[in-house]
C-alpha cells in the first residue's frame, strides 16, 4: 500500500478481549487469546510500520515503537479495533470512557460492561509482573497512575493493568468488571495518585505532600523567582504560582500570575498559562473570569480538561447531564488531589451530582468521607430518591453544624420539606427563609436563598411576587453566575403574568402587570420568548385603551413570533389598536400579514369581525353588515347592533339585540353582568325605537330577578318610561 496512513485496523473478533497501555518507548496491545495476525495484512506504514505481532501461549502481544509523544486512539468497530494517531470521527468515541474504581465488599472493582480474561505477563520494558485485565467492549481506560503498597495501577487506553509487587495481589474477571483484591480479601485503597496528564502533572504540578513540605517548596520557588534573570522570570513565577495552588494559597497564586502576565502579557497565548489563570479565578470564587475553562482547547488536552470544564459549568450554573456525569466519573480523580485542592473541589462536585445528577451516578457519593459537606450531599440525593424521612433527619442534624454554609443549606432543605409536608404555607416558607438571610449572606449564598423564595412563589403561581423577589435579591446588573436560574424564573413569572386574563383584572392590576412587563422586556434577548411577552404587553395596553403603546409593542412582536396562531392573534390585536387610531388601511395590512389557514374558530371569528369593522370604517357599511351576518357568535351581532345604533337605526338595532337576547338571557336563574348589560341595552334601544313589544318582552324575560344596583335603577326607569320619551336617552352613549 503506497502513501502514509493515519490508522490501522486490527481484525480482532468481538469475543476476544484486549488491553492497551504504554511501556517504555512502546505502545502495547495485549489480546487475550493466541490470535495469529499477519502484519502485512494490517498494512501499517509510516508511524505504524514498526508494528510487530508476537504469539504467547495464551495471548497475542502487539507492539508499536513510539518515536514521539503523539497521542494514540483506540476505537471499536464491527470488524475489529482501529488504532489511530488521529481522533475518531465519532464524538462519543472521541470523548472516550474512563474506568473509575469502586470499593466493594471483597476488594476494588473496575466496572465494565463485558470484561475479558485476566493475563499475567512480563512487562516487555522492565520485566515486572503485570496483571492485565482485558475488555470485550470499548470501555476506555485508567486516566492516571496510582501507586499503593504492593502494586501500581498503570494508566491505560483500554482495560486495566496492575504492576503487582506483592504476590498476594490478584485481578479477577467478574460479571460486573474486574476485581482487584489481596489474597481474596477486601483491602483499603491507600494509594497516591501519580498524575499522568498535562493538566494535573504539568499544568498544575500537583503534589500530594504534607503542608510543611508544600510550604518549603513554595519558599524555595519564591527565592528562585526573586533571584531569576529576566529571561527566566516568567517560568519561575509560573512554578511559584503552581506551588501556591498545591498548598491552597489560591489568591496568592492569582496575584503571582497577574504580576507575571502584566510583565509578559504575550505568555497568555500558551495553553497551560491560560488554563492556570482560569483555574485560579475559579478557585478564588471568580467564575465569571474563568470562562477559558470552557474551551476551546487542543484536542490532546481535551480529555484531561473535562473535569475542570465540568467544575466550571457547575459553578456557573450551566451544568448538564453530560458534565455532571463527567464529575461522577472523575470523582476518584478528585479524591486523589492534594488535600488543599480536594477540600475545595470535592464538595462542589458531590453537591452538584446530588442536586442535579442522574440517579445512576449517586453511587459515587457512598465512597466519600463521613464529613458534613458530604452528609449534606448524600441527604439531598436521598431526598431525590424518595427517602424523605431519612433526608429530613439528616437535614435537621446538619442545620446545627458549625460550618455555616452546610448549616444554611441544610436549613433551607428542611424548610422546603416542611412546606412539602404541609407544615408550612408558601408565605410561611418564604418568611422562614427570610430569617436565614443573615446566615446566607455570611455564607455567600444570599442569591441562592432569594431564588429559593422565588421558586416557592412560582410553585404557587404568585407571579408578581416571583418578579419582586428576583428584582430584590438578584438584580439584572449582577454579573454573578446565577443568571441562568434567574432568567428562567423571571421568564416563568413574566410568562405567567402575560397569561393572566386582563379582562378579569382591575385597572390597577392591569397597570402593575404592564409596568412589570415593560421594565423587564428590554433586558431579554431577542427571540420568540421576548416577542410573546411584547405581544402580551401590547394586549394589556389595548385593554387599558392605550392604543399607541399597544401598536408599538405589537408591531415589534409580530416579526419574531413563530407559530401561525400567535402571529394571527397578535395581528388581530394590532388591527384593533390601529382601528382605534382610525387607521383602517393599517389594520387591514396587519391582518393580511398575519393571515393563516386552519386557525382556531374563536380566533378566526375575531379576525373576520375585524375585517367587517374595517370595511365599515372605510365607508362600505352595507357590505360590512352583510359580512357580519355570515359570522357566527354574539360578537358579530353586537357589532351589527352597534352600527345600527351609530346611525340612529333603533328598530334595526332592537331587532338584532332581541334575537340575541333570546339565546343569551335565560328565562330563570341569576344573570351575569354581560347578560344584564344586554338586557339594559335592548330595553334602551326598544324605548328609542318605540317598540313596546320588545320592551314588554325583555321586561317579562327579566321578571323579578335581582339586578346589580346600577342596572336595576336604569332598568326600572326604562320599564316605567313611555316608548317615545327621548329625554331618557340624552345622556346615554352607545356601547
């Protein structure tokens, strides 16, 4: 085969397991069967031309000499395994899996869907005894080396490799993966991580030393930086910042980096410097300045950076299922970090998994130490799993913890459960949270508490109070990382306000709702949600009789509305507003631009009535009345009656209203306000028309039923008045 290739196919059947790892200057694949392969058939050229295949009694050893440090990739296909020096096209494969050990009853389990055999071989480079656990599926490998008494766990690309110095150490294939134990007994994993990736080993220079030794290292690097020559000064300061991070002096590390980059600003272009600067911002509680952790990054660092990216997404309230799963997968990696770093990051990861992770990831919480922060995480996970009593007991105990952050969070959760159990009303829950405000402020959690109050009001659909709480506790100008939840709750509140029936509200309530919508809409990003709220604001303005404001809002909203129904409804309201401004041509244009087939019948009826109004407004009254006769429903007939009334055609108006009253006004029972309005209107028009028969009919239809005070007084006057007494109507205006 001519030319260079960037991958080779190893035709290994799916029923045969493999493990892959580095040893010395070779990359090694162990196949757990003696499986002959012709190297020429594999077509390895260029980088892959050094590939050799050796048969052992019960295994196959594939070796590839590595002249450089390029990264290699393994991915499984139906026809075998692909070894490449380029990332595979599949995103899920490129992300790869990581095998994370779990302590179990009889040892340490390396979970796998389908493990292969365990082989004992001699390391080709050192001759050491290796226990090689293979996998039948693409499970991924071990991210970092781990050294423990009597054995080392090697980093792998696939499978598990144990360098066993103690002859009692064994690796066994079990249905759930590979089990490591000592003489068949459980033992504690007391190993130390030896970081094997650019982020942990080179970029952070993590060392799990005692504090005294870390401090000594820091002072040595401080002196070295002070004595360095200009050409070496940035590198020396970078080492000093890394030493500060390992000892937990995060603010000092950030300050050292700031000074170093002030003197050598071009160094920020280096990936490791950019990462370190972002990591120190995250560790010092300034996540807004740590966005570089979200990439982009060179592909070869992406896998090792996934943990820090997941931490950033959590702290900035942007976590998703995938990033939370990454935290769960990397929990043991975090546990292996130096204590000063672990104490900051591990509680963040644990609480994130407990609050929003998938239930399948909760098992990693069981491996955490028995400390208050982790008991809190376990209680939150228990609550999500329906174990309410267990969670409540834990929250009640933690509410008195000396750690103010843990105590405040636990008290919040206890209050929420009290509300859920019916022991507190929504108002009592909000008040109880109010009493926590000082503790929340001291713990740096005031914004979370305010959002918790907003969530309580949202569940109760008290939308005005949701918006008020958010404006009070988490103002829009705040650049903090709670903007996502703030936006979601505020949008929910504004949508709830917009969805309220404006006709059923008092004018005061309409004005309050309109003011809230107007105050918040400009800060929303362009899009359908903003357009829908603009349309609702326009509707409210229309109901208040402010047609100019309604026209402006609806005109802005319509282009961004997506559904035909929403566009048609907003177009009808815009037409109504422009008609109120005596612009029938603009009203017709609004309807034409938002026309759509198959609209709901009530909406189509409303639009047809508006078309008839437009025709009447343009001077063709006869055509408009003909159009109204073809439209079903009372609104068309009321508009027809109004047209007759405007021309003094009282008999025609009376006929229209009497026909409608026969359908709308029942012969017995109480009457609604609309029914009373219709009765009074018919009585008035009949009196003006001199139609005694219609006057008697409506009087008998109402009978002795009770009317509202104002309706009753006017109706009594009309009953007693002569049919041709015009003075009764001089102060009346047509509806």
